[in-house]
């Protein structure tokens, strides 16, 4: 989770640029695809396909089942940040605590591993590969 300045496509892209910089040459192996909705804040995500091998998939309008895992994660976040709440009420530390909680919760879809465990295993595999 990354707190962004506002709900614009420029702010979303700035967050993705930070992620790309952080993961560097391993970005394409870590982020093979991104699934999102058609909100205007995600309008420029397809630009990632121009600068990387990451594929961007946009869900059909009003079809949350196209991105079930994303919706599940959003539901978990909503336990702490109700829909419509102003994000400026939450500090970066608040958001980090929510992120840790969400990523420490075992998921059936991950064979009851946590997202954090699964991601760490994948990172180990990617970074150990020559």
C-alpha cells in the first residue's frame, strides 16, 4: 500500500514509478500483470506496458468478479478505512499498520499461507535465479 497525494492518474503513476525504481531490473519478473478497474486514476497504467513487460488488465465495468482478489483485499482494508473516508485522516504509519495486518492474514487461495510469506518466497526465487 502506498499513500498517494490525490486520486489522479499522475499520482498513481508516480507510485508505480517508485515501485519500478525500488525493484529495478527485477520489476518484470515480480510484476507480470496488474489488474485494476476503469477508474480515471488508473487511466495511465497502460503506459507501464510501454516501459516494461508488465501487462495491465482492466476489469469490465461493474464486474467486480473480474478482480476477485483485489476486491477481497479492498474489503479487508475497508475494515480500517471506511469507503468515503478522507485519506488525509490517515498517516503513512496508519496505512503501514493496515498493510502489515492485511499481508499477515492467511488466505485459502494461497494454500493458507499469508501474502507476505508467498511474496517473500517468490522474491527469494527471483533474486536467487541467475
